């Protein structure tokens, strides 16, 4: 089953639903939300506290932008639906794309299992293309496309001071914003306000002040720290374009090396559950020595550094369950990390934000009546799929604290079987890649045909392992010293 939020009975032509919509935050989630709203509102204003750069550059409001980001295939598909031709533009401007199915360009190790690295992927390689822009490069290209829309304005250098509402607090009517230069404050009225300010969103506090209470939160405290440095590696040094080594029980650490635009690379190491990542390249290389592929670490060691090492910390994954709230004001939504922020080592954030933007589009095709309930219910489906993958992987590590009911333990045991099969079976590796890319729901791995193939591969491996010791003595007897 493919992850889609399309509602087949919806009218296909957007209708104008109001005069003005306001988006809070010009990060990826906010940019995608604004592109959707531009089809349904006469004008859209994006409020951003930073002054935005004209070219790809890191900025204060996106500290995680200095670290490795992965645009999963489903996220890339949605971006090209929202901004036709965007992916082609990324490639023309220098972003790598892996779209030929050559498995040797990927080095993935999940749960201690090295995914098949030879031959061709057993998937539609064009549909499952992996694009590798850095976060600032991608965000800049999306922002330029959004700024080209005539009915969208980005209000830079402004903080959001609070919401405005009707006297009965039943509808949010706008936001109060203040200029960061001179402190002047003004009100922006809006038929719909979308909060895309990220993990630090103040919507829970605003809802409480309006009398709605706060949403309950699901959390997994994995305490991830990570360090990254951009590098220049000589062309042809590495066959791989993307390397990702995940944590395993007993070693809650890992690393990534991504080829990015214009022959630049991003080297990242991370630690979880108290494992502190270092803040210099020599320390990063030493940190990864235990588990990193030697030829990859050698390339990183010989590379030219392009900037200082940057560090970041994510204490927990959190999912604000707006979909479970009994009451919610009209005229207000949240999107992206303001709903759910994941352990960044799984690279899901931008793609989940894109799936939520797609859900918003489909909900708006049905009008704005009961919009918050419909949207949060629809957005919860892709969020739940990503949460199942990320939280399940985190809780497979005994070092991460959290409840592990029998269902979770059984699921993790089966995933280990799947990953074992991915070491040698291209079909299972392809299906797992589609789930990991959020193209298919995790439940796809429970299809009888998939389960049968997973079991068959594992049983063959186990049988071969049991037979191997018996052959050794016979060989020794046949050729005595």
C-alpha cells in the first residue's frame, strides 16, 4: 500500500477559500505549506524571524541545517508535484541524483546488517531516485520557487508575538508580529494560520491560553548528539555517494557521509543515550573508527575541510497528538516539526513535512469546514508510519529508555529478520527501501508474500550455518598433515 493522502472523491480544481492565509516559519515545512495555501487563498504571507539569504547558506533559525539531511524518495516526489521541475533544477545546479539502481553507490548498515551492495535495485529506480542536496541548497531552491508566486509574500525579520481570536475563542483570526529591528508590533489578520515554527512551536501554550488545553505528547528520549563538517573529496575517490551506518545494541553510535552539490561532502557522526559526539574532525574520525568502513574514513581523513565542525543535540523525539484533541479552534493548524520531530539519524523530517503538506492540499480540496479535525487525522497517518520506524529502531537499543510491550519486541524481532534478508536478497532489500523511503507503509512488510520470502531467506541462512561446521572436520580428515 502506497502512502498517499489523496481523497478520490474530492473535486480536482482548487476553490478560493479566503482572502489571506498566514504561515509562521520559512523553513521547509513552512515553505511547503505556503505553496499549498497559494492555491486556495488570494494572498499568503510567510512570517520569518531570520533575514533570509539570497543564496544557499546556513542560518541561525535552522541550526540543524549544518548537518546531514536526507530527502527521501517520497519527499522528492511531492516536492516536484508542488514545484514542477524543481528536481531537474537541483540536478542542473549541481546536486547529485542516484537514479540508475546501482546498489554499489549506497553503503547502508542498519541494526548491524549491511544492506545488499551489488547488482541492481529491485525497484523502479527512477521513481525511487535519491537526490542529495544539502539542506541550505534545497531550502534555497524551494524558497526561490515560492517567491516567484505572485500571491506569496515573505515577511522577514519578524517575531510572532501571539495569536488573535474571536471573543469566544472559537476561531483564530490572525497573529501579532513584531519587527526585530525596531520592536514595532502589528497585527496580521488571516482566514487560516499555519504554525510551522518547528519543535519550539508555541501553539500548545497558545491553545492553553485560549481554553483548549495542551495536546498530549508521545516521547522517546534517545538523547542524540551529532557533529558534522563539510568536506571536499577528490572526484573518483569513493564509489559510494551515500554512506549511513546506524547504531546497534551495545553501540548506540553511527555515522554518515553524503555526497552533496558541486563535489562537496558532509561528514556526520552521532551518539545516542549518553554517547557524546566529538567537536573536531580528528575526534570524529576516532569516534567512527570502530564501525566506519576503513576506505570511507580514509577519504574523510584526506579531505579538505570547508568549514568548522558544527554540533547539535536532540534530547527526544516528540509527537504532539493534535489528532487526539477533542476541541480545537477554527482557523489554526500546525505542520512539520511543530507536530512531530523525529530522531534526526533516520532522515525523515523533510519528507514527513512534505506528506503533511500533501494532506493539507487534499483536505482543502474539500473546503475549510471542520478543517483542523480532518487535517490532523489525515496527517497522523504518515506521521505514524515514520514514528513506527524511528521509535521502533530507537527502542531496539537497550540503552534507550522506554516501554517495550510484547508487540514492540515482536516487531523488532521481525525487522531484524527483514534486515538479515536485506543482506542478500534484492527483492526484500527493495521492499525495505520503499518502506524506509516512506513510499510504502511499514505494514507492507507484513504482506504474506514478503513474510514468506523473509522466512525462506533466513531459514536458508540458518541451514547453511548449521551445515558449515560439519563440513570442516570431513575436509580435515581427507587431507591429513
